C-alpha cells in the first residue's frame, strides 16, 4: 500500500542519516592534548589563548583532556610531545612558529597570528612546506580582495593604491596584479632598501596614489617608522588603510582585520572537524573579520563613508578569489 511504502522510505532515510552521523563522528579526531605556545605574554597572544581555551572547554572542538598554555621564553623541550597522533600544538606568533618549525615533522603544528609571507619563508627554510597537513597556518593578513574591496567601497572612483615595501616584501604581492585588474584598481609600488630612502619613496608614492595600503612588512611598518608614515600621508591628504585595529586607532582611515578572538573561533572550528588521520587543513586566510573606521580622520579628510556594518557587509558579498 502507498502508506507502507512511504513509511518504509522514511525509515530508510532516517537510517541512512543515522549511519552517516555515526561515520562522521568516527571520522573526526578526538584530541587528547592541545598545547598553545605563546611567543610572549600579553596583548593579542594572551587574548587568543584565553578565548580558545573558553571555546574548547565549552565544547567547540573535540579536545577531551588537556589544554596546556606555554610561553616560548620559559617552556622546556619535554613540555611538548615529540610525536603524538592525538596532540595538536598551536604556535601563536612568529617566534613560536619558527621554534616549532624545527621540531619533528610528524608533529601537527598550526600557526596563528603570523603573516603569510613569513609563514611561507619559515616553512621553506625548515622543509615544512612539503607537508602542509602537519605544518599549517591561519594567516594574520587578509586576502587581497577584502583589502582592495574596503578601499574601493570607502573611496569610490579613487582607484590608485600605493604600496610601500622593503626589498624582501615583494613576495607579499603574489596574486595581487590579477585581483587588482579584475577589481579595476591600479597598484603603485615603491621599494625601500635603506631607511634613509623611506620618506623620499613615500612622498613619490603619495604623489601618484589615492590611498596607501599598509602591509605586515616589519621592515617598513614598525614602531620607528609608523609615526612618520602616518603624519606624511595625512599631510598629503592620502589616507592610509591599516591591517589592525591598532593602526586605525593610531591614525589610519580604516582597516579590515581579524581579531585574536575571531582567529580563536576559526581554530575551534578546525579542531571540531579534524579528520581521524589528524591532517590539518591547508594554510588559509581568516574566515571571520571586522572593519574599523577612524571617524576623526574621515572628517578631517572630508570623506563621506558608510558605517562599519555596511562596509563589512559589502566586503562579505565579494566573491572569494584564489591568490
């Protein structure tokens, strides 16, 4: 009868769903130990470890035993297992990542709050690039389409973007040309090989640019140079777009960035879906991000800008691009 066949079909569908759920549960790795290694105490590093610990203890992951937080300056080698299939080490910051890159290759290391080009350089230096499933990262920097999307949405029709780079910073430009062309943006680059060249190069760049995009290039954007860069760009009425909330607070017009809390959320999501073989996902950009605006700077430059929520929505609507 019809009702019997319908009932049988429903039974089969429910049974299939239960079977798939059980298979998924078996396929996800239950980590016994998670070690969070901080490059140093304080600031974003501590914020990350605190938030991740909260998320994991709330069940947003599969850690069923120990979450250990260590400091790179005080930890001992025996604090970190040399080879454990059910152990994950999270290296927070570049110094911690560099130290863990030299550990046995079978150890799963997920690095966070590290720039993409720095991660790739260290991975190549210690041969870890050949096994990204055991040495992976969530990058600190944002993908190009988000950064250019913020500039385009903030300053419609002003499409000349200036980039100030060190001699080693050109590796950061991978994929930029194609994305800029697709988004109808013009990229101007000045390379600085010596500190004495910084301000002359910056002035040349600002003369030919509508905006200045800061990148996590420590040879350029460090505590010694940032005040001069901000002041010079402001005087020439060329707004700077930063890569953190701190930059926006210091005088950048706006920035798209991922907070330590947002990165912690992404790590918890990764842990919750780790396959049974313990393979980490490939290195990736942040999933969650925010937009921050310095309204005082926008008023000083007479710029009419949308609010942070609207800009964030616009950037999220942009198609993802491979880079």
